C-alpha cells in the first residue's frame, strides 16, 4: 500500500511539473497593441498599457511588459504612438439597410424648401427611366421658412415618375400625384390603423402620410434585387466601420431583410456585429409567431443574433405623431397617434417573454412612454422571476411622474443623444416651456440608477458615434449653441457617454460578458482615435478622427492617411 501511495505521488508531482512548465511559456499572440491610451470601461482596471489578442479574443490586458511576453516572430505589432483606444463602439439603435438605401437615394437632409427638393427630383428624373420610382429621405419642414407639411402640388412637373420621399425621422412620407394614382389613393381611402393620411379642407389626400399610412405607398414599391441589397448593406457596414462602429442593434428587421443578413454572413462578409430586433407589424405577425415558436438565434462567431422584438407605441415628434398626455402646443387639436393600446402591448410583451425574447418598444411621447411602462409592469408581474431587460426606444418625452419607474421596473431607456440637439430648435414649440423640461432627461435617469445605451437611429441622424458623445456631453449643436448647453443639467460626462456606446450598449443586448469593455476573454473589438476625448475640450470631440476599427482582432477600417 505504501509503495502504491509513493508511486501515485510521483505521478502527481510529474503532472504538476508538466502543467507548470507549459504555463510558463505563453502561447504567442496574433496581435499586440501598445503605445496608446487605453480606456477599458472596466472599473476594476480602468486603464492599461497594452493588449494581446489571439484569434478573436483578448488574452492579455495590462502592462506593456506583460503584453510583450506574448510576442513571437509571427505576432503582428501595432504601435499606436499615443492614440486613444476605446472598447469597440456599439450603436444601440440603428437601421443598417435603411442607411444603405439612404446612401444611394436622394439625400434631402438640410434642404430649405419644397422647391429645392422639387428641383432635385427633376434632376434625378432626367437620369431615371420613365415610370421608375424616385425615392429620397431627409426632408424636415421645421428647416423651411414656411414650417408646414408639403403637398403633391409642390412636386408639380414630376408626373413622369412616381415619387416617394420620407421625412428625416422615417415617420412621414411625401409623394407626388403619380404615386397617389398608382396606389389608388383618393378621398375614399380610409386612414389605416396606426396611421394618418393628411387631407385638405375638401378631404382630398395632400400627399403626406403619417406613420403606418405610409405603407399604403411603400408596400407597392418594387424591392431592389437581392444583389443590390447586398451591395447596399455592405456600403452601410463600411460606413459604420469608418466612424468607429464595431456593432449595431438593428431596430426592426423583417423576413426580407433577414435573408440579406443571412446571405452576407454565409459569404463570410458580415464584419459588423448585429443584434437584430424582429419587426412587429400587420405584415409580420405570423412570421413573428413562428420565431416565438422557434426561439432565439446567435451565430457561433457572434456576428449576428436575434433575441429581441421591436414593437411600436407611437410615432415621432417632428411629424406630430408621438402620443402626448396633453395636446401639442402648436397643434391644440392633436395629441399624436397611439399605435397600440396598453393591452395590445401587454399581450405581445407577455408572448415574447414566454418565448425567451427581449422586448424593445418605440415610444417618444409621454403618453407613449407611460403606455409602454404600464404594459411592461403588467407583463413583469405575471412573469416568473428573471432578467428580462425590457427596453423603451427613444423615450424622448417622459412625464416627471414616470421618470422613476424606469429604474424601479428595471426598464432600459435606449436613447439617442443627437435627437436632443437636432430637435431643440423647434421642440419647445411642440411641447411648451414646462413640458419641454421632460425631454431627454439623461441626468434624471442616470441618477435614478438606469443605464442608458446610446445610439443614433441612423439614417435619421449621422451614424458617427462621436457626434452622439459630443451631443451627450455638451447638449449643443455643432456651432456650440446654445451657450452652456440646452437644459445643461441633463448633460452626461464623457465617461457616461462612452459607456452608453460600449458596456451599457452591450448590457442592453445581454452581452456585457462578451463585449463592451477591454478585458481578458472578451471579443477583441476596439475603436482607436487620434486624440484623447477624455482630456480634450468637449468642442474638439467633433474634430476627433477614427484611425482604426478592429473587430475580432481584424482591422476592418484604417484611416487612409495611415496607409
């Protein structure tokens, strides 16, 4: 027996010696990044000097000397020469294929009159086969001298082509007379549920359609062929990488869009991490039900996943479709559009939670937000204990009585900082001097214990996350107005804003253990900037340039001046 114990001891000592010997020799890294200012968003180790990457993971984050132990002849070395490294930036609310479309259609952002847009349409018509649709996006009547909705008469002379022009927020569409006739829309066409046809004093359609009414036109438009949609998606992804984005939460995809994402992933060309939300509409209900029966999806390489559903409670403020508790100050007969009742939202939320899906609901107005909170509260009371992370997308106007309910219910306010600075010139006209104080109340929500995942809602706004960080920190436009910031108490710190585009965005998709911070074991996703946005004056954030975007250890974007 004693001999047996001695023999076992020898074997154990030999095994331990072999294990320790193997551990003393580091497996080489594929990539070592050093020489920069690293902000990890990891409170346990906020700053490091270098990282080592093997495959698509971070295997070391610490001192430069420690990282050098992972160096071998085959290791790629990236010396940043003082540049700033952030965890890869994530846009928590965006529309990729809409961005791809926006990049090829008429860009109406910044136009100053219907006449200017008509001239653009006529120019486009000259190079478009007769009868072909002309589409565009970006008009905003708030930027015009006469701040009223346009009509089909403002597109007089364009009748050789059907014209479909979406408002900047995507919640209204303006069409010409040809489109009205082609789609069979006249005074006898009823308003669809969740939408409104703007009519003149005689009851005739003016050519502007609010929210779901726009589908009366959009669903009649031919879809581009799949190869064209693939090209558009790739262009959108390249644009995202150029502004430092490694991932997005795509806020509403249907079956057609899903096929495009799946094909790009099948080709191995999906280089942006996409958290896709299933789109709930009258056209997708059976498809959504099939997904609830099937369950969630995530690819092994973490580039694409579906585990959430996008619902809609109301419209947008710019088109006066956001649902308000009291009438619009500049339109006393209008309280906006409530697209779903509390009971409808409750039933959908209940079904989603039972199927293991997160729910993300669009709500901008204070009535829309309250309706969603009521539905969520009811659904959570009936659900088994769990971590559900229900989200409200936008929540731009929140009644003071409802602000504490987010933290109390564990509801995530998913917000877009640039909405505040884009809307501030006209939003007080919509809401009045008191109610406007409940717009984009970031400080109230943060101080109550909420995380705020930040996004852009592109192509409504620019996809550039640095614009979002600047807006969150300053609450000013790009000319520095107003002085001191718009309702400055609600500003974020730079760290809070960066968290919104990194670890808090990751948390909002149940992925904080996988990404959003620079830590060993996490995905090797980094955004590298030419200057330190934590140290420079806030105004200079707008001048900051992305030098590298790295996803899974691969450089997917490099500034041209570094080539």
